[in-house]
């Protein structure tokens, strides 16, 4: 996926609607060849195609949308995301096992 080609990526997140932290990507991803329509759950890392943003969900979102593509799960620290007040910067890297 085109997202992996952008890594490592340093981006700044901000709170959105009391359920997720979001960051607009400088380079949008193509969602043409990806199956979407998932509902999000706590710890999901996702891409929202209409806005071109990535999101870390710290609360689930019950409504499925065809525009939300789950990219993965936060491996550690997802329980702390909700308690971060204000903007914060993270570096996203590909981890190989």
C-alpha cells in the first residue's frame, strides 16, 4: 500500500470529536484498490479517504463508513491516547519481525 512507501513518517495529531486523534497527510493515499467499510474500535489506526487523514481511535465508532480504511492496530500504549491533551507528534515506522 502507498502508506508504507511514506514511512518513516512524522506527523502531528489533534483531538477530533472525543473519539479519535487525527492528522492530515501531506500526500493522500489512493483508496481505489482497497476494500473499506469497517467499523473502528479502540486502538485502530485508520485512513479516512474523503479528508486524507489518518486517525488513531481511542473509542470505538459504531457507524461503518465506506470511506474508512483500517490500516492496523496500535501495538502498545493505546490505553494512553485518550489522556493526551493537546496536539502531539509521533513518528510512524514499519516494524519487521
